[in-house]
């Protein structure tokens, strides 16, 4: 995954050991709340990035395996714990072909803002169903398909004499598509990664076809830190741009 390899050093510095502002104060609190207590459980971090959540869970006594398709991401994740005192097992692998992982290996699989970046997401969901134990859970956070599909969505702000109204514009929702997503890195340089929009019904059908029953949908709300530090967070109070899905392996 050369695009993510090229971004890895910048991404690692951006995420650090706590996640950037959007993860730390918007997405992660709801993801972690849905995941619940992971102590003494076997946990798979699918699309681990620089591994900050893997390390957080391992420090709280989870047995963590971390997977990413970017070799540079894995290298940077390991640098945060060079002697691997946390006991995290890192695997360089495509999410849709987890050949190194036996079936029924995990109590929880989570994918934090990675599922919509995987070209073969249906294959990844199939592999999740294979490696999670019956009764185990898959918890994923994604860009909200209903309100955030790249360049086909944006904020509309109407400023009146006495009030300001905020709307979310959305188009091309029904049909899946891919798009190059720009990242602004230092020196005003731009790099791109590919993201894949899929309607909510696509996820529901894929989960069901692979024996995963959706049990919870949550739409993360901004925490105080996000409201205070994000330049314009007002829209997030009305329209969620992220979705957390919990599913249980039933067959």
C-alpha cells in the first residue's frame, strides 16, 4: 500500500500515542465505549495504523494482534515499543486475506476508521467473521455513509440577521464509488489515499451475509476538547460525520 507507506511518517507524528484531535475527542470515545472492557480478551486491531489504540488496549491487559497492509505503518508502530514489552503481535497483511491468523482466534475485532479505506471490504468482513469467535464482536468506526462521502458532501451555512443555520449537502449516496482523498501535510504538500463510499445498506447486507448481526449503531458526538479546538465544530453538533457499528458473530 504505497499511498499509506508514503504518508506513514507524517501520520505517525500526527497520531502519536493518543490519536489526533479528531480521533481523541470525536471518534475514539464512542468506539471505546462500545468495545467496553477488553481486559484478558483476545483483540484484533484491523488497520492498526501507528498502533496507538493497540498499545492503549495492551496496557489495559488485552492480548492484542495488530494488522496493517502498510509495511511502514507496522515499522512505525513497533518503534513506539521497541522491546515489545506490551506483547503486541504485529502482522503485515491485507485485511481481506488474513492467512496468518487461525479461525476463531479473537473475542473482539475492531477497525477504527479503516474499513472504508479497504478496496475489498466485503472480503475483509468475511475474514473478520472467520477469525472472531462465535458470540464475539466486530466493532468498526467509519465515515458516516449518509452524511460524509468525500467531495459529494459538504457543509452549507446560512447566516441570517438573528441566527445561523447549518445543513449538510449530500449527493451520489446510493451507488458505491471510490475517490482520491487529499491529505495536507507540511510545506503545503498534498498526498492522496483512496477511500470507498458504500451506502449503509451495503454494510448491512455484507455483515448479514457473513454471519454478523448488527446490534448497535452509534454516531459519535464531539467532546469538549473537540468543540474548543476545532476551528468550526458547530455543524458536528447537528450532523454526525462518523458511525460506529457493533456486530455479533452468530454463525
